[in-house]
């Protein structure tokens, strides 16, 4: 949610900021703005809507070598031009962009800003007005900046410029992600390294409650108490070509097609010279010494966790629970004596999951993050990390990260079983290679799946996915994908639950998509399909070669039963993609959604 960019150097800043914001579009936003500063002062441009509308509003005749930019996802106040960032102080001296949520902004406004007329409905404007208030009382800008941040309760990543200082961007962070990029004769600020990857690959991580004084030739990191902090930069291991669409019309389609390559990349990264699973011994020890595993995740990652639970319990014989992070934060169950917490997050910045991590660390429990982003907050703050190696995922609807999460969980389950001396007739390295080939065959069937999407989903107002066992978990993910990007009311149900209420919703022509990859429940799920057809449903069956029957609409290549979710989800992703396309929806940037959810 939301994105920040900033630049101070020698080049004209307008295009640098605009292009940086474009790279952050995946995070979700409803307005955008930039502020640039030159000898004539600060010039602010902001618009409701897309980056293209902002770009059209920027005066091309203005030249500047420093500035800040922002994409906003509305939390306080409606999406509008006046609520868009950057926000300015009453006199116009200070200009600020902010990600996050300030929980005590109303209290601060009432206590310090009773005589200041606010121009927006946002919590952000309170921050910039406070800074000016403290400067007017005689404090330096840096002291006022630090004092203001010390008063804030909640999450923030922010960048501030002062029209009386052409050589400084003030930066601060707490809970929300923010990086400072290092260059030769310039420095940058970004919520995500990919935003500024074209200008530098050297970045410094910021920790909570730190500020940074960013100048053209140096950066100074300090605590809120003013104590200097030294931290070496890291190299962002991203290929700029990975974050381009290339010849694809949408990132989502590109990322669906990349899944076979992701499986092979995971094999390469987690396979040692003897074809065994390669894991850090500390990770192995953490899993072995736990008496129960708690998987914490949200959305698609939660669905991957459900599949992971089944694999860990069946193969490694460790009791495993899966919890929605936002619920766990406020309603923690009774814990076992030696729990291990596994946090699953594509971005590694999910605020709800981080809230759980902070709490369980205080309790002294061990933690492991499975994420796509090295150096992300959840990775940095957990005891251990397993990387997905899926490459940047730009589309809001997750595809390749989901399958990568399941693949890494499978490797973890098998490795744990082996260390415990449990014999399995299952070689995950070999089986993931088979999965990659199966995925490749499926993504080549786009014409077939597009036709099914047109026939079943182009005009419907609702759709139901049904399955049993591990297929039920895939149904939940399939429904999420469809509702996310096509806005069809979709639900995933356990097939046996239909008769307990849901079948009342079936009417003539209602699409019912059944996943039937498990031999031991194949007959049962097919009986459930017949129940819906008898009530008028338009049924589509997705089966494995070994469970298929004449008339099944989609037959998947055969893979090991533990790994069927990796292939059964691929046609579900494509169905969602084509349904959204035929309904003229914005595939990569669905309404009201954000890629990286950095507020609770």
C-alpha cells in the first residue's frame, strides 16, 4: 500500500520520480503526486487516479534536481486531489509524503494544532503541520522532525523537504518499509528497491524509529535520540528486466507463465551437490525442536499455508496450525510449550503478520519467515528465512509466489521427515521437476481455458468452487483469484458442506467449478457435482489424468498427490485472468486492493 520515492542529485528529477512511482504501482493506489524543488521554491503536482494523469499535469518547463513523490491508497479521507500527497505545512515551507497510519493524529491535532487550518482529511497533514509548529517555536528542522516522530503512534515511512534547504531530504521510518539508495553524486529514497533500480542497486536498510538526513553526497542515519548509526549498504539482487512486462499485455499473465521456471529455480537453489535438500542447519534445528508449528499468513499466503499444513503433518508428523494474521494478533490461542512460528508473505512487509511476529518475539518464541524479498522486514526480524526465489511479482493477484510458497513448504516438510528418520516414497527434487513440466503444458493451453472462461464466467454474477481435502484449499485460492480481479462473487467450499446450506444458492446457470485430483475422494466430489447439476448448475470439472472421466473439461498432467495444488491452481489462475479480461477489468491493478499491505 502506498509508495514513496525521492531523489537528490544533479539530474532533472521529474522523470526519475515519475518512473519510480510507476514501478510502485503494483502496491495499489488511488492518487499520486510529486514535489520538486528549485531556486524558485517547491512545486507540487498531484492528481486523483493513475500515474499517467499525474504525468500529464506536471509542468515540463520546470527543472529541478531534488524532489519527493508518492502513490496513495486511501485510509483517512476519500481518494481525491486534496487528500493526495505531498502535503504542505500552513506556510508552504515544508512538504511531506507519508506511508502508514498515525493512530493518535486526532489527539495531536487537538493538542498542538487547534489554531491551524488543515486542508485535507488525512492523518499525514498533521505530521507536516506539527513540524512547522515546532520550528516556529525555535527548534531546528532536524530537532522538530525528531520531536514530531517521537510523538507519533502507529506506522510511518516519510520524506520531508524544506524550501529553505536545497540540500536535504529528511527521512524517517517506523513499521512501514523504506530504503535509502546510494549513488555517485546523488542519493535516493524508495519504499521498494525496484522503484530506483535503474539509478542504483546499492541500498541501506532502515530500522524502526530511525531518521536519515539525505544529502547529495552523503547520508546520515540517526536514532530518534540523535545517536549516529553506521550501516553498510547492500546490493539489491534484482534484474531490471525482471520487472518489465516485455511482450506480455499484463504482468499477471507473465507471472503465470513464469511458474515453471520458478519451480526449476527453487530446485537449483535448494538442491546440494548430492541431490539432497539444502537447508541451513539452524532452520533444521528450529523445526526439529518444535512440538507444534503455527503458520501465520494473510490472503493467498494463508491458502498456501493450508496446503503446507497438510504436507508437514502427513510427511513430517508435526502438528501444524494455520492462522489468519489479523485474527491471531488480537485473539491468540493457547500455545504449545515449544512452538515454531512460520510467517508466509510474498513481500515480507505484511503489517498484520509483523504485529504477530513482534508479539511472539516478546514471548521468546522462535520464528521463520518464508518470503520472496530478501532483507524485508519479516525476513530481517525473524530468526530464520527461507527465500522463494520467484523473482519480482508485480500483479496484485499473486500467482507465482503462491506456487513458490507451496514448493518451499514441501521441501521443508520432506527435509524435516528425513532428519526425523521418517521414510518417504517421495523425492521432492524429482517431483518438482515433474511439476514444472506439467505447469508448462498447462500454460500452453490458454485457448482452451480462455474458452471455458468465456462460456462460464463472462456474464455471471457468482461462481462456486468445490473440492475435498487438499483440493478444497485450492478452491479457496481459486475463488480469491476470481473475485480479486474480475469482481465476480466467488466462494470456495468443501464439497461435503454443500448440503449444509450452500446449495441453496445454486440456481439455473450458476457456474460450479469442481477440482477432483484426489483418488480417495474422487467419487464423493463427483456426487457433489451431480447434486449441483440437478439444481441447474453449469458444472466444470478439473481432474488429474488418474482421476479423470469422459466429459471433464480440464484434465491435468499427472503429478504426485502431495503436489497437485501446484498444477490444479494454474488453470484457476488463467480462468480468473480471462474472466477479468472479458469483463474489461484492470487485471494487474484491481480496484481497492494493494500488493503490499503495510497497514493493519
